[in-house]
C-alpha cells in the first residue's frame, strides 16, 4: 500500500482501538443505553454532509427500509452490547473478542449465503473459535477481575460475542439486500437507523444525576472520531486497497485497545489474553483467506 494509505490504515486502527476506552468513560456516567444512543445519534449528525456526495442520497432513498434495518444490526444492538461489556471486563479483552468479527461473518455467510469456505478457511474457523473458547473459560483470562464480578464478566464476554454475531448478520444482509449501493449511503443511513431505534430508550434511561464533562467528551469522541471519521476512512481504504486488505485492520485494533486500557485505565494485560488473542488472529487470517495453507488446499482441491 502507498505510504499515505498505510498511515490512514494505522489511524483507523488507533481510532477503533480507542472506542472501547471512550465507551467505558461514557457509560460510567451516562449508562449503557444513553452511551450507545448518543454514539449513533451524534455520528448520524456528523455524517449528514456525505449525502452531498453524488449518488449517496438517491441510493439511500431508494433502499431506505433495508438500510435503516441494517443500522440496528450493525450499530444499534452491538454498541449497546459493547457499552455493557466494557463496564464489566477490561477494554483490551473486549477488543480481542471483537476481533472475532471476520470469523463470525464467515460462519454466517456459510450458513445463510451458502458460501462454503475452503479448507484453509475451515481450519481458520476452528482455530479462531478455539481461541475464543480458551479466552472465555481459561482462569488466567479472568485473573484480572474480582471474583465477585465473574458472573457478570462471563455475561459481558457473551455480550461481545453476540455483538460480533450481529455484525456477521449485518454483513450477509448487506451483501444480499444492499448490493450495488454507494457504500457511504449504507454507512450514513445505518447510523440514522440505529439512532432512530435507540432514541426512545435513550430518553427513558437518561441518567438523573448530572453528567460529567469527561463522559460528554468521551461520547462525542466515540461518535465523531471512532464512528463518523472511522467509517469514512474505512470505506476509503476499501476503495483504494480492496476489502481483504481493509479487513486486516481488525488485527491491529486490539494492540491499540490494550495499550489505551493499560495507560489510561490501569488495566492488567495477562499473558493468557495475549496468547489467546494471537490464536484468534491466526484463525481470522486463515478464515478470511488472507493466509492459506497451500498443501491443505492442494490436498482437498478447495479454494
């Protein structure tokens, strides 16, 4: 990739890695639902100017219903689940579980779209989900958490995995029902759909106590930087380098998230977390086709 594109790639990973930190800071004061609601609501406002791009508004208006619906799957529900998760487990651990998105996406596409993966991708799915299981059930993975919070910690891990399932469903839904649309119409429209879905719950669950400036700053940052700006960068990288290379940003996001958690939240990074994260990354690289096992492909005759 050209140097400028590499820089954008690193910036995107840094932005998405910081989203877990900002969600923690916001949800601590605002609560789970208002944090998610404000994130998508402000992101929708920030992204309104993209409708001035030729073709974006017409595509959005033409497929209004499916675009709004995919916003619930791709932003509304996952952001709620992650806002809950970061309150009960380290943000770095949350980011590692989030790195399973390509694995979940491949599995959903296999079941729903009948896109049967080749031998290398099948191996990657197995390795990746084995890494997730080790991360969740391994005692070392929970060693940084208080014993009394373990049940909520396990529930938070489950919430992260459910969020990745939503992302996988959204990807397959988009491929089946939103093919050929301008990507910015889907990106901006999905934030509008998520904002509309979370508007009433955000009002209902709005905190009764005053919200700190730290929480306000965090939620504005996660909406503007980690959602609106990040989406634009992501689709630019897809346009310039292709979806496969853009997808590898998933590997770099946990590095930044772990660093932010350690620096700003004093979170402990365990060897077990790092080891399981590497297993997940290896499985993801195989399952997405970024890495192939040549002898296995030749032996099975699969692509």
